[in-house]
C-alpha cells in the first residue's frame, strides 16, 4: 500500500473513521493473528487477543506518532496482549534458569537441513511455553534479547539461555519427529 495512502488511513482512524479502521484491520489482521498464534498455540485465544489488540490500537491510535511503522506498533500491542493472556491463564512462560549451563551445540554450516517449513512450524509448537515464546520473539519477530527481557520481565541472560535451549530442543524434536 502506498505510504501516503497508508498515512491518510491512519489519520482518518484518528478521526474515528470506521471505514478506515476496517481497511487497516483487513490489511494487518492475518499477520497479527499469526504472531499471536505462534505465542499462544490456541486459535481461540489468538483470535481473542487479535480483537483486544485492534480495539486497544484504535482506542489509542492518537498516540501513534509515526516513529515506527504502524505494523511494528500494532505488533508490539499484539505481543504484549499475548503475554498478558498467558499470564492471565497462569501459564509459566519462562522456565527457571538452571544453575549449570549446558554448552550450546551449533551445527556446522555444511550440515544439511532436511526439514520442511511445516515440520519446523509443528516442532516449534511442541516446544515448552518458555522456549517457544523466546524463540518466536527472537527468531520470528526479530526482537533482541534486551527487548525480550523487557517484554517478559526476565534477565537478558535468561532470554539468551531460553533461546539456546529452545534451539537444542527444536533440533531434538525435528530429529525424533
């Protein structure tokens, strides 16, 4: 979508224009649903988070100041609401760091990757919540460990450890799958 048309849509949303809100919703709904679904593993919960997130976005759209893209701003709302949903359900999304550290085993660059995208997606969904959320935020959503630690309220080292363990567990699931 043209940047100036996109900006006009947002400005119309700031004026309460429902048609513009509907257009923005249609433009971003699928991507934001997938972000939430990757974190929550439950279609109904992801749909609920999507609706809450768009409602919050449109109720607070006047705070959107173009310092980032609208999509990035909305994604942050969706991720925060997904985390809040997990907290509300009392799902432990961060596994406590163990005292001993396991050395990370990195595959060689020459190692072949014989898995389909769907196999990897399915394997990610099998990860424990803490691993899956950190892996999703870091690998799929592009957050760094400092941002993840802020979002989840954990130490940066915990985010890094969770990510390392998630990769190891993911390899194990794919190998045994």
